[in-house]
């Protein structure tokens, strides 16, 4: 039986429904954890993926390459790499930080308690995992102790994430947490200061709007910020509807 919108919001811990603010933003990121300070990834150290072999890979080759990758030290502690999961023609792309212990064991991003919260967040805006939604991470292997990925690790994984975005050509990217924001946008400022704003991801002729919000694992430890995440989801839904109404479809890779 499908849950009502109210039940879904209750599952997220933000019932009754909160009204959107006119200009959210500027909130502190809270205690250390997923939203703790992360060194800005060095622009110059990003591998030139667009000119390399990764930029020509199809989905099967990309998944296999990620599974066998030894580009950084994270490969030494993993059980398996976690490339991503979902609809490979999705309009929505959600990007998190990196695999945790359960993700490392199962080979799928966002499982366990944080994954259940993400599923509830998706359902609250009429989405579900695998249906017009793709979920990926900034790094594809678990950092030891579930720590925040280092800039060098995100740089090593960047060509894979860049190729995933190029293959998907999504209509909207939602970044979950500061590490994802820094990996994709090279933004080092606090996440709270970036909420409620529309960014752009650019790769050649591909231009995709980007919205940032809190990581589900952070929300599990900071329950009051679930209301802010709901505001961000509503902002994302409005942005997607505007993009669809404008007819801004982009050709898929290979079309």
C-alpha cells in the first residue's frame, strides 16, 4: 500500500508540512560529521577526463572500470566499488559523498537507515529509486571509518562521475552534503550558505541546474534540519517543473 504525502513527511520527521521561506540560506552546518569542514578540492589537480579514455566509455565499460579502479588508496580497503544505481536515462541525479559500510558490502549507494530516509525524501516529491532517478557518489569506494573523502580521492573519482553525468544528461542535479558540493561545483563555502540557490554544472555544451541540500546521514543526527531539507526538495521540484515546462530536453548520449 502506498503511503500518503502526510505519512511520508512524518517518516521524514517534518510533519506537519512546513511552508517555504522566501530566501532560505545562511544556516550553520551543525556539529562535525557529514557537514563538517572539508578542504576545498584543488582545481588544478582534477584529471583531464574529457580528453581521456573515460570520456568515451559506455555504461557497461564505465561500471567495469570503476569496479576495477586502483587510482587512489581507497581501493585497498574496499569490499567492492559502488558505481551508482538507478535509471540510466533519468532526469533526476542525486549525488552523495561516498559509500558507507553497508554500501560497501552490498555494492549499492544509500542503503541502511540513511538510504531509507533518502527513499522517503524522494517519495515526498513523487519520486522513487530506480524510476527516473539515478543515485551516485562523489567517490566510489568507502573511505576508512566512513570519514569524509579527501580532495585527492574525489579528484581521482571525478572522471567517473563526470562521465556518469555526461551519459545521463539529467535535467537536474541534487547534491547531498558538502563533499558532493565540493566535488561537483568546487564550492568550499558552508552548505547552509548555498541552500536555496540555483547553481549550474557545465561540461561543454551540457548545462545542468544544480541544487544542494543536506546529506541524509547528517539529517539523522540533526533532526531540526529535516525541515530545511524539505524546503530544498520543494525548490528542486519547482525547478524541475519549470525546466520541463520550458522544454529544455537535451539529447542523450548516442542520440
